[in-house]
C-alpha cells in the first residue's frame, strides 16, 4: 500500500487534474450546441483535452519536486 504522504500526493494530483479538466473543457457548449455543430464541438473538446496534458504534467512534477518552481 501507499504510505500516507504518497497517498496524499496522489490525491492532490488527481484533484488538480479533475479541476483542470472541469474548468478548461467546454462541456456546456457540447450539450447546448445544435446538431449541425456537434462534430466541430467534439473536435474542439479533443483539442482542449490534448492541450491540457502538458499543464497537468507540470502540476504533477511540481507536486513531486516543489524545488523546481524556484
């Protein structure tokens, strides 16, 4: 099992990733878009998700090694 400190880090990283995707993804557009625009909105959703990956990786690295931020 994970030790308490590592478990806390994993929970923090998961929380940051969930918050980042919830804030950055245009979910209201996806559900409110007309039927003709759904394919374009789906492509936009994929692009935003791919662009988010480096920022989540930065959050993970900075959580694991906070000395890299200085």
